[in-house]
C-alpha cells in the first residue's frame, strides 16, 4: 500500500479520500487554491500545498503545480477524485513518468474510453448495444445534417470529450441543425479544449441507467449493479438511486454482462461507470463511459456494502477484486445538495453559510465539506453536500429521505433542499414511472409549506 497520497481535487470528494487514507494509515497531502484555504480537506490532511489562485485553470487544472506538490511532499500516489483532471490521460501519463501511482485507469484506457466516439466503437465491437449514430467525429454541419437525415430526427449532437451536459444539443428539425452544431462545437472548445463532436439518434423518454464496474491488474472485471440517474436538469444529475425502479433481475444480468464484456475487451483497470439509455421497451443502449469514480457512487456502496474508494486504493496497489458475486440488497437514494436557487432556474447561490445542521439516524449519510461559516466560492461546481439514505425498500428509502431533508438546515444561501423535498412528495417519482424528461414538467413551488429554512 502507498505511504503518502496527494489528493488532486477539492470539496467533499477530497475529504472522502482523506478519510479512506486514514483507515489505511496513509499520510495525505491536500492541494488547494486560495479560494479553498479554509476548506475541510485542507484542515484534515497531514500536509497542504497552495497551488494557485481561484481560477481552476491556474490551480486544480495546472498539472505542473500538482506534480511539483507531489514531488516536494514525497507523495508516491495521486488520487484525482472526479472532475478536474480525473479523466485527463496526459495527467495520468505524467504521474506514471514521474514515478507516482495514478489511482485510476491507465492513460491508454482513459483515452480509449474517455473519447466517446472511440468508446462507442469499442463497445460495439464487444457486442454491446449502441445508439445509432455517426462513425466517429463529424467535422462540418453539412456532413452532420446528412447523417442526421439518414438515421432520422431527432438527433443529439455531443462533444467527444464532454460531460456534465456541456457540448450537447438536441435537434428535432433540419432548420435547427447548423446553429445547434456550431453551439455544441463552441461549448466543447470552451469546456474541454476540444471542439470535436459526434451525432447520435436521440432516444425519446429514456431512463438513464449506469453500471458500476471495476477491473484489477490480474485481468478480472466485475460489476456492482446499476444506478438510476434519470432525475436530471440539462443532463446534470440531481437524484440517483440504486437499484433502478425499472430494472429487474433479468435486465440487470444482461446490462451487467454487457458492461463487463466491453470493459474486458480493453482490460479495464480500477473504477469506471458504463452509462446506458433504457427505452420504453426496456431495450438498452451504450451511451458513454466515465473512467473515474462517480459523484453518485455512495448509493452503490450502501446497497453492496463495499467501500468503492477503498477498493480503488486496493486495486491500484495490485490487489485482486473480490471473487464473490456482488448482490445488491435494499434501496439507496442520493440527493445532491447544491448551492443553487431552484426558484430562479437553479441559479448559483454562493456565499457564507450562517447555519449548517445535517440530518442523522440509522441509514442516513451526509458527505460534505461544508460547515457553519463556510463560504461557498463562486468559482467551482455548486455541490456542497450529498445526502444518502438506505432502507430495505424503495418506499422506505423515499420516506427516510423526506424525513432527512426536513432535518437538513442550511441558512445564508439558497440550496436545492426544498426542491428535493418536493420531488420526494411527487407521485410520479414515488411510483418510479418517470424518465429523463421528469424535470421538464416538474413545477417547483417556492415558499411551499414545509419547505423549511434552507
């Protein structure tokens, strides 16, 4: 096992990695921008190095400064968390060439599976169902329109190196295509420094269901069941649960085997997520793969009993994956608590938290880096906490989540807590009969009774 690990990230995931290191007896190094000087991951790490100003391009995305921090402190491994450099093949490559273990997939795997067009072809060759679309990158709007007409509208234009909903545009009419294509390219260039896009058939009213996979250095690949991430806003997930309300044992087996088959075809290493769209007829199609740990991994931990961050460390250190088949039990739900105002179109709401009280009780978990008097900076993702609950049934988990949300007190800024309370009471959500368009017709009512002080 490693002696000292640098965490190349911030917020709750950085704090989570610090905690896992403590369980292993591993020394930790936090890196931080000047905006995160008072963050908890800085406070609880054994050492901390300031790597630059608030702008992430000059701090958390500045590879030379992170490598220098690792070398100065004598770190022998780096955990990238999620976001920032977690899926940056060049960063993983530089770690390797610097004699530092990258706790994640190899650079080759990140390149192959992180490039959506290449990943799609890889999965297709492995016999995994894929959504009809372009054969690789589409260079011009004219070429794209021809492809769109061939596979049939509506289509979705996607950034090859994208994520988080950026570089995505849905096109339903020929007349919309050229403008949407140029916007997607521009967003891709701005967000990922890569303007390349590709085109897929747009699957109407799908469920977004993903499979958690792991590979080790001994050729083993296993899966930990599925997560349903269909409650999302502009392709950004807000609520996740495991298992999915629409997946039965037979579909779970088929999806799990498909995900494992695709990952084995590239000898996948460490944590990854294979994301699928499931249509109304329960057909599933490969969408993309994330070559990192996901924000929503705690729901899988709750239903399987496996600490996935700890498993990342074990696999990176050369250990074998568990041989016993993973059988999910019970039901878990995660609500992302963001510093956003749901009454104002989820506008970011940075600022000082005047009061912060987290819920508790059996089966209630909160992953957060926030606290009373913590200042939420305006420079990064708005996630300030993840509220996760576990119960024997989905109905029980919804009730437990509703109660936990009532206890969650966050004053001084606007958050998504009131929004989540209303979703838990929504009949469509409670019945499990919804898809990725759920929020298109969901009406948030500001100041609704029972909203509480958040």
